[in-house]
C-alpha cells in the first residue's frame, strides 16, 4: 500500500530533512545571512508538509493515530514544536531563534525514527480519533509551554550578558529583551489554550472509556495544576503588570514540572496515562 511506502520513506528521510533545516538556520544565525531568511521559512514549511504526510500515512497504514508508544509521541512532539515555531515566526517576524527550537525537534524525530515500533495488538480506544485529538492538543500545549521556556532561557542568558557588559554573539543575534519576552508570552498563551482544550476533552471523554479512570490520577492532577499555575501567571501579568525575569523564571519552572510529569509520573505513578 502507498501509505506503508510513505511511512517507510519519511521515517528515514525526516531526520535528514530536520538536520538540513537546522543547518540552514545555523548558517543564518552564525553568519547573520539575511539572504537566507526567506529560504529558512520556506524550508521549514516544506519539512512540515513532509512531516504531516508522514503522520497521515502512519495513521492510515496502521489504522490508529500515532499515539501507541512513546516514540510515536516523540514524532508528534517534533512536528508540534516545528509547527508552533513557524506560527510564532510568521506572527512576530523574528527569525533568529529557530536554531534552538528546531534542534530539539530534530533530536525528537531522530530518536523516534530509530526506535519507533508499531504494536501488533492495541486496545480499541487507541483507534479513537477523539483520543488522537486529545493527545494532539495536549502535545501542542506542552510544546507551547516548552517554547516559552526556551525563550525564557534565552531572555535570561541575554539579560546576564547585558548586565555583565558582554556584547558577543548572543547579544548580536538574538532579539532584544522585549522581543524575547513577547515570544515567550505568545508561546505561553498558545500552550495555555491548547492545554486547556486537552483537559476539557479528557474530563468529558476519558471517564467513558477507561474503567480505571480517576479524577485523582497523578497525571491529570499535575496537568490541571500546571494549567492553573499558568492561568495565575497570565492573570498576574495582566492585573499587576508582571514582566521581565519574574515571568521568565515562571516559564522555566512550568517546563520543569511538565518534564517531571512526562518522565516520572507518566512512567511510575499514573494508572491510565501510560505508554505500552
């Protein structure tokens, strides 16, 4: 079948496509090659189209959304990071931070392509496109928060260099502090909205599917807690004018909690939020 052929081709090709994409962004960053600005965006769009074809082909070939194991989740996360970065790049016209984001996407996709395996037998609920949408929105939420953390880290790095009167590559290539804060905020709002959608879907649909569902599930409690923390942060930013390092530190703390949730809670503590 064509779908199986496409899966085989793009599973091998995507890491190389992302590597080439990172190379284009690296050249533009380190050499300040403005002539490559339009090329970067077009190359990113092409890679995203290829990635989308791969995800659709994989869904058709195996008759379920690509969410049956952690390595399928990684390819979704890579696509989500790349797509989210493209959205922010087009909205803000700031193009000098893609190297840092897309390098992570390249890493995730490479690990996925090397180790991904399709399960021979899967539970019926994994065929559900509702579950696929739930997982996808959660991944977009996590991706937005992760992007916010990356921009927050770049903000703190640039802030430290300015305070230390070091005006090197970071100072010359990155947007100014205000620009990085704007990028972090846009990514945070995007992640907040998408994570909220995922939570609503989960609260409505998951109890009807899982016999062992519990509203006290550690992953669910942690996810809701993360969402509440970001809601409070966004409210404080609007109500009390929070800005600068305080909000950047908050984005890093939120990312740390998400990492803990994915790596520890998802593996050891949760009942139904677990990959097999």
